């Protein structure tokens, strides 16, 4: 294999774009008709232009029937747009959802069994993605994230895929979720011919977010609680994987908290030491999770998770060395929340839940469970049985949002 480009990935892996890959893709572009996996991809007489979050003007078919998702978790957004069957048009996706969020995966395949048969373009990282596989699936449009588990905007395979005639639009629910959820949903609505569905959800989202902002904006910065979020608590070998400027950090700041890790982490995610956490003395500690690993504790929350299981999993996490000594833990201001909120358009429910934790009196009127119930009832075609946030087992903390 002759390598023409080697580019470091965000997770430290190396991305290779081979001469064979580029030749394959460019040959596909040169053909008048591209035949892949038994399908003929023909130029669409009717097309539209969409400006994506990378600032690119992309021409997409007016009624795309074959959609490729750069991340499996984009199915959360697809469910808002294709309520009856969010996987009907999906011809391929990244494989991280099943491995990293088993509760969500089980909910998905239970309601939409065809999800189990959707071809994978990779495993859990952008380095694992096969551009040849993407071309073979002949998508009408591919949806990628600015950064994340799938190919980002700087991945060298993007240009080759575009040369092969595959329209690619970039969205973002992960890097800056509060800023980019609304434009991302609007881009998806335009690109996938679901403008009305996208605008309906945008109106719901903006109304809920405005309610939180009205409540927290008057609070002076010096009076806001200092918060630490441990991302995928217990799953990583050591404390502490956390959020900096972006990702879950944006959500906690929208809820009126001060992210204690932001000054030392310039990016959206990163790691700090346990010593840093103990020195930071946060007022509130939040663990995120969706799974556990063999021999390690982990927060078990998400669709289908039983409330008592979630509460006990958080209790185990809070008993770890160092964590149990935090003032936030001893003063009963420690909580757990579904990790996937950080990369989902449903994040407004998480913002409400955290605001209620941060300001139990000021935010008394917020009802995050009602928001989640309304989201599922009005926009989705699945039930929301499960546990999306929790307090420790046996907690009587009234500031924790009701589970059901």
C-alpha cells in the first residue's frame, strides 16, 4: 500500500488514505453512472443547496432515499425527522452506538428491528472508517460530525468521497451542543427533506432553553455553583475524564454552573488528575454514563434502565477512593446523568435537570421529566421508559428530578 496522507486523529490514532482508495473513489466520480452494491446512483434532476456547519454549500438530492450516518448516535436526530421508522433510509453508520450505549441500542432494535442489519462503515473511531465501504453503499447524502467518532471535517477521506460524488453535510451535537443543536437540526431538515419536522422540534427546543436562560441569567457568575463532570465515570482506568470548553461543559454552563475544568482544558474533552479534582473542591459532582466495563464500575442509565439499578451504580461510583471525600459527595450534591445527552438533540432535558440540581429553589418550576415525556410523546414513536438521571441509592435529596 502506498500511503499519500497520514494525519493524526483526535484520539491519537493515525488515519491513512491509500493510493488505492483515492483511485477507487476518483474513478467512481469519472463514471457517468456509479453502480455500487447493486444500486445505480444517477444524477438527480431536482436538487437543493444546503450550507452546513463547516460553512460549505452542498448540493443534495431533493428527496434523498439513501442516508449514511457518520455516527450511530445520529439516529437520535433521525428519529425526530423520520418518526415512524428512523432507520428506513439509513444505508450505513458507524458502530459506536451498540458498544458504547447498550441501553439505547436495545431500545432501537426492539422498536426498529431493521437497525440490527444496517451495514457498518467502521467500529468506534474515525480511524476505523472504510471509505471503500461508504462508496459501496451508494448514499444519496452522508451526514458527518465536525468532530467525534466518525470522519471529521479535516479527515483526508472527505475530499476523496466528495470527488466520488457523495454529498457530505457536517452537523454538530457534540463539540458545541448548545450553540449548534438548532442549526444542525435545520441543516438535517433541509438536507433530508424534513423541514417541517425539524422546525417543529426547533420550536420545542428553543422554548425550553429560553425558560432555563430566563431563570439562570440573573445569577451573578460569582454566585453560581462550581461543577465537575466526570465523563463515563468508572469506565476509564483512572479519574478523571472530563469536559472542558464544549461538550457537556456547554450543557452545564447553560444550566447556570461554572465548569471547574474549563480553565485547564482548552478542548471539549480531556483528562485531569484526581489531585486536581480534590483541589478544585466543586460544589456539585456529576457522573455521566451508559454502561460499565468488566471489573469496573460504571453509571448504568439510559432508555430501559431501571431506577434502582441506576441509583446503585451511582452509589458504587461515589464510593471510590478520593471521590467519596469530595464535599459535593458528603453534602449530597452528587448526581448521575445519561452520557448520550452530550451528543444528542435531546440535550435540553439534561440542561433542565442540571439547572434543577444547581438551583433547587430558583428552578423549582422546571420539570425536566415533563420535558422528556413531552419530547418522547410528541416527537418520537418509542416510549421513554428508563432512567436518564439519578441520585445515589437511598438519597432523599429533593433537588433530584423525579425519575418517573
